[in-house]
C-alpha cells in the first residue's frame, strides 16, 4: 500500500443545476429583481389594434355637441385629430400652428404700419385704432386684406425705386441707413448729409488723383481716373451723375471731367439732389397711399402744393 503523503484526490463538484435560488430576505416584495409588477396589479398587455378593430365600441369616443347631438369618434378620427408627429400633424396641431402663424403675421403688419413715414402713417393708424375699438376681428381682417394686399404693396413698390443699390461701396456704407430713411429727413438732416457726401467725394477724388499722378505723371489721365472713381461710387445711390454717359462712351475729356467732379464735390449740388429725391419720394408715397385722388386732391398732395 502506497502512503498518501498528505495529499488526496479532490471531490468532484455537484452537477450545475442553473441559477442558484435567491434566498435574500427583501423588506418588500417589489425590491426583488424578479418582481412582476404587471402580474401583481393584474395588468395585461394592450392588444395590438388592427384595421378590423376600428369598429370596436371600446376604441370609440362618444360626446355631445352644444346642440345636444350625440356623435362618435372612431380610433382613426382620434389619430387624425391628435397626431403630433412632424410628418403628419393632426388637425388640432395644424390649427395651433396656423393660429401662431396668424398672430406672428398680425404683429409684423402692425409694426410695419408704425414704421411708415409720418405723412402717410397717421391716417392708417387712426383707421386701425378705430377698428380695434369696435371689433378686433375687423381690424385683423383689414390688416390682412386692405393694408397688406393694397397699401403696403404699393408703398414697397415706391421704396424700391428710390432705395440705393444693395451693395454699396465701402465709402458710402456708413450712410446706408440715412439713404433708406430719406423720406423722414428734415432740412437739417439733408444739409448734414450733403456736407458729408461732398467731403467724402472730395477726399476720394484727391486721393485717387494723387495716386495716379504719382504713378503715371499724366495729368489728363489722372483727372479722368479720379472722376471715374468717385462717379462710379456715387451711382450706387441711384441718382444721375453729371458726365457719366460721356465717360461710359469714352467721349469725356479732362476739362469736362474736372467740371463734373467739381459738382460732385459741391455741398450745394448734393443738397439740391437730396432735396429733390426727398420731395419726389414723399409725393409718390402719398400717391400710393391714396392721398392724391379725385376725392382727396386731384393734382398733388397738400404738402407738395405748399
């Protein structure tokens, strides 16, 4: 017999019977990971609704109308009314979106009316205030119908004719708002604009002339080039520039270019131009707003007559 020398064959493990039973004592049954809340509350999964189940009375909703009529909404009707998906919004969501868009549009039109020049704003502001006092719905209807479709459209057509170009040169960019608000300007504002424009044109002409003369030492070419520089920038204001037609056809000589450049550098010339644009713009706005007609004033507006 062989001595064991202190070692023996290990006992084989018991057969694996699966997960060991959870013998933990939980304070409450629902603390257990295996707790079935649905079964404990006697709840069953909702059945899948098919097209054949739409007539099921349990999937219908009955209600009474204000007239006492009893109506029934089927499952399809409820889906059509209450669907909130972006791809296919229900009727209720569509009505909410339309109402928000209507309120947004109304606020925009009210702001647009208040931003009109004072010479034409007062009449429409009084009209809107009167309608708001009588019936707010009539005021909104007037804004969407008469004001937006007729008055505002004609006013915008007039403004487009007098606005400067969309892309102004860097020299005139700081004065962009002044040109867009020209109908609101008074004599002091017009005089300040004329002075600023004359100084800008003079500085630009001298700078361009000095540069070209230092490069070429050609007096006539330098004058023509400097005139073309300031005239091309002034054309962005949507006004007629003296000598530009002949310059475009290469028929303008240096003497004529110098005279035309002198007019562009004169404060008096700019004052006359701005005053004519200001008066013509305001008169056309009053015509578009209905201040000049057979009933009101058949020839011209009262401010123009004065």
